[in-house]
């Protein structure tokens, strides 16, 4: 039995879609906060169980019979460590043979502000008593392609990453990595994967690619971190998200989102999705 937490989220759904290609639906448990949001998965034979990271009592029933669990990190910044520890405890009570966790690229040394909760989670994982594997996911292409409509409207993509190179990959690539680890024949316990795209780019190069594909001139406007955060707030983003994005760009300027180990493509057995392909997809939707 495979349990996918956060299964109604963007990454979780992609993991289940790809897992369905490898194992029968009845062997997949979609653990979700709101089961009604996963009714379509239930209709396909996936077991949908209610599971809330903040309500540990729900996790025992959700994990019953689990052999392998994918803990997709919580989106509730500031509460993640306690929530993740609740999942670890429930996984141990369930007797799970493997707990996979989606961390962040180079979590142990990363300058990213969001890396701290991942570091703490990784430390807790090592002590929780459940065999664990860590998937240190790099940046998603989608983190930047989601901003394309605004960039086209303003003729500029704003950021504070300078000339920092970003080794991102498509969300579906990271989902494929999770599936590869969950279904691997060899023992995955104790492994740490640094996952990133095969190639890297600057945000100036990102803007140039948007220009080429859209036919509309888009430049990259590099701002001081505080000014970029202010622009995000003015655009309507909540404080925590504006802070996270500005901090992440500033860390990218110092190399926090760069990696050339190509562990992701090796794990999934194919090249990672090109940025140009994700830009084309974003422009088509």
C-alpha cells in the first residue's frame, strides 16, 4: 500500500497520476484534508482517506496498512515541523517500511529562508525510527511561469535574483522522482537525493525566452530585495508569500537554486523538462 499525503495538491495529484501507471489503484491511498476534493480519484478506485497534519488523530486511520508513505511537505510555513513530526509518529505506529519526504535543494546548507523547517524536519526524520529517504526538490519551473501573464502585461518580469543561475525542473519531473523512489526494487532508506533540472538559466534568460515565444517584449527588471517584496505586496500577495518569494530570489542570486549533479534525470531515467517547454505550456493555457 502506498500513501500519498497532500494528495489533492498540485504535486500530490501528479504523483498519483504517475503511480497509477505502475500499480493498481486499490494499492494507492490518497491522504487528503478534504476528501470531497479527491472525489475524482475515488471514482478511479484510489482509496481516499481524510488526513490533516494538524489533527494527528486522523493520521492513524489514514495510514492503516501503509507500507510506503510519501510525506509531501506542508504548505503552512511556520507550522511545518510539528505537522511533519505528527506524520512521522503516525507512520511509525502504522509500521511503515519507508517514509519519503519532499525537502528542498541542499537543505542542510541552503541560504533559503524556507530551508530551516526542512532542516529541522530532516533531523527529526533521522530520529523517528522509520526508514526514510529524502527528496530535496529544487525550484519548479512553475514558480516562474505562473508570473508570465503579469510579465506580458507589464513588459517586465520582476525579481531580485541578479545573475544567479536557477536549475529548476517541471513539477511533473519531481513527481516522477517520487514515484521512482516509492516503486524502486532496491532499498531507498537512508538515501538523500539532490533534485534539480539538467540545465540552468538566469531570470534575464527566462524573460528572453518568454519574449521569443510570446512575440511580446519582456525584460527582466532586477530590484533590491525590499523593493521586490513591496511590489509583490502591491500586487496583492500575502505577506508570508511575498517574503518567501523575495527571500528565495535573493538566495538564488547567491547560488541557492543552482545544482548541476543531474540526480533528478538519473533517477527518472530521462532528461528533465526544458524550461522552454514549460513556458510554451503556460502560454497555451
